[in-house]
């Protein structure tokens, strides 16, 4: 029993810490992507310089590998939790506790799967293309990732999938941020309300920021 409790506790801590690390990464990623909203020529130069800088720094490469590991651990842990919860979900039909929680907190597994599918598409279209694809060079000799992004966001259906996926991620964050903070011990009546508010502000800001970028690009540059 002690081993089982230790394993459960370790799994919850792993989920919390990997989740919070990914939350931090999303902020950095969003700040970098906001350069896409600059005027076209400025955006191309700034975004491509930024991408080249990230690809060339050893420290950034180490952080990237840490990020990939974190994503894998978080997804694996989430799968274990989802399968375990499915085995015990039947009791909610009798005690009605499910009705007391938000729908997105009861469907974290589904939201996580949707986010995973989106990540696979996202990595294929951007990361893989940048690393292994035939990406043209800009006038400064940098890989023109800006052109790749603009090409992808020129399709309305891709923008729609992207925005819907970001909304799913936002709901995932809405529950996950507060849940992770509670798991690592930041749960007290005095400041729990503030942590929950901070998590809500963070989730809405991340969702709006990432969803706004492709919508703005498509509506201002490609919608005729």
C-alpha cells in the first residue's frame, strides 16, 4: 500500500511539475510568435533572426530536449491517470459528484488527446519542416520560417483547426494550472483564490494570444 501511495504521489508531482514547465514554455513561445504581428518586412526579419538564434544556441538546444522529454512524460503520465480514472468513473453515476465539477475538468483526457493530435500536426508543419525541409533563405541568409508560417496560415481550414486546438488547450490549462499548484502544495484558503484567478488569467491570455495570431494573419493578408 505504501508503495502504491508513493507511486501515485510521484505521478501527481510529475504531472504537476511537467505541466508547470510547459506553462512557462508557452509564455516564451507566445512572446516569440507575437513578432508575426509586426509589419510584413519587419516581421520576416525579426522572426527569422529569432528562429535562427534559438536554433544556434547550445543552451536553447538543451532546453529543447528538456521540453521534448517533458512533453513525453506529461503525456505518458496523463494517459496513466486517464485510464485509472476510467476504471473508477462509474461511481459518479451514483454519487453525482461529477455534476459538481466543470465539464473540462472531467474531460482532461479528451482535451489532452486533442492537444496531442494538434502537437503532432504542429511539429510536422513547423519544427520538422524547419529542421529537415527545403526551407528557402531570406535576404540575410537565415531559414525563412516566416514564409513557412505565412503559407500555413493562408489556408482557412488550417487556421480553424489551429484555433479550435488552442481553445482545447486553453480549457486544459484552465483546470491544469490550479490543479498543479494544489498538487505541489500551493493550496491554502488565504491565497487559493488568487492562484485560481492567476490560472484563469493565464489560460485566457495564452488562448487568446495564440488564437489571435493566425486569425489576424489570415483576415488581414489572405481574406479577399
